[in-house]
């Protein structure tokens, strides 16, 4: 599993950080960024963060999916 964040869709609300603070953070640009390469974080739910993302900016890809 891989995580892709579309910076054009991210509104910087921080919902993903509330759900997965060990995976997401806000960058200097005020947009979400990954701080962990481990999307299978045992302390949070990356899929929930993707589903609740206000801008729908977080996409979860399977390892064999092509990155667009």
C-alpha cells in the first residue's frame, strides 16, 4: 500500500493529522505531507484519514498501481 497526496486538492484542514499524527503533518506550504513511509501504521487508520479528507486529496494505492 502507498499513499498519494494531491497538493492541489488539499485544503490544509488537518483532519488527516488528527486521525494519523504519526503518518501525516502539515508542510511549510500548509498542505498535508507524509512523515512516515509506513502506511500500515498500527496506531491509526490511514483509510479513515483518506475517507474523511475534506478535499479528497489522500489516495491509497496498492503497491502495483501506477502512479499517475
